[in-house]
């Protein structure tokens, strides 16, 4: 009981109004300006390893009307000072058919916008440093929507047509906790943390506030207050396809009728050797589907949220993708 009191006193002491700009999500369409990274060309395995995970929805929930697929590319950089940097490129499905679309490009026209591995590593390190200097508040340093990825095939180069989210993570331990021991910055994956499940958090929140928190995307709560920065919690461990699977979830807010891209991957499954192998991009699918769920579906989605289930689960893993 004392632990619960401390947790929620800190939550309310730490909260403030918080809004995200829809422009951040739409910026690519307005400017047509992207940075690019070729996933399978001239990769030095001593400096980085890239793992590809094909993910898809399983439609166990009868309220999921459409099947979706996506591709996750985890770039693990070599260990530095006891931690490893991880970049996750999430190539998301299209609105039309729920699948990823690629188009052939003339690589010569993009050369000045292509990052090599060294530049990408430097960009991530700078982004993480800027994020830390902002007291873990400026999530745009580690959540970026202005990247696209390129695949080299036998007949040329292909770029993803649709939305791609680039997220910068560190796999390490978090020494500083301003409140409770489960707290992590939104970009730090720490599997040594004591677990705090979504269900446990929400039950405690309900007990104290007579309603569920603002954290669920389809919530009808009107009081949109939140942490000054989203934070990450480790939920529990499981096994998926004989792989160790660690489940994480985000605590943040939602702005009314807008996309909150700074939540990034909302809940995810992590494996220490492969990276992020599944996830739930609630901010993206909420906009993609543009449908107000029925009360029955809203409850079904909320039950999935309480169980920390994710929309996209692994169906194929390619290690050391080249």
C-alpha cells in the first residue's frame, strides 16, 4: 500500500499539461525531405549487426477487421561502456491493403541524403546526448519520422513508400530514478528493473482515482495531463518461438484528435540478442483506421492493453540481415 501511495503521489507531482504537434507526423508529406539508410550494403559486422523481423497482426480480436503486416529492422551497434545502442526502423503498412509497399528508385538521385553506418551511429549518439541534456523531455531527439530505409536487390534499389519510424534506444541500466524504481526514460531498455505490469498500474490507479488512467489510447478521459516526458516500464518475461521475450510499455498521454508520434512504439517485445521483435504502434493505427470503436470493441482493445498484448507479432526473423 505504501509503495502504491508513493507511486501515485509522484505521478501527480510530476504531471503537467503536455501536447504534441500533429505537424511532426505530417512534416514528411509537406516537405518531401527524408534521410535514407541502405540496410544491406557495406555493413561491417564488427561495428553493427542488423536483424530483420517480419511482423503481422493475428486478428485474435474480432474487432480487428483488417490484417496488417510490417517490417522491423534492428541495428545493434558494438558495445560501448557496458551498453549497446539500438536503432529500430519500423516500416509500417499502408492504409489501402495493410501491407508494406516498396518502389524502385534511382540511387544516384538520393546520394546526398544517404547516411552511412558511421554517420548513423554518430546521429544516434548525438540524439541520445541531446535527449539526456533535455532532462529526458525532448523525445524528438530519439523518435524521428524523417527517415526512410532502402533495400538493395538484384535488380536495383527499393525504398519504402509508406511511413517509417526511426527510434533510438540504449540497452543498459538506469541509475537515476526521480521517483519509483520502475521508471526509465522512453528510450532506455533495462531488463534488470523490477517489473510493473500495465494491469497492476491501472488497478492501483483505479483504486486511487475511481477511473482508469489517461494512458490508454481509446480512453474517454477528458483530463489530459501527463508526464513531462513519456516513460518506459518493464512488464514481464515470456517466451516466443523459443526466444526470451521481455515486454515493455509506455506511460504518456494522448492529445485530443491528434497523432502523438512521440509515444513511438507504444508497447513492445524485446529480445537481448535480436532486438525488438514485436510491438503495438497505437498512435499510428488509431490514425490509420480512423474509426471510433463500438463500446464492445473499446472494451476488447482495453483488455488487450491491460494484458500488454501487441498488435504486431513476429512471424519471421532474419538474423544478421544482409
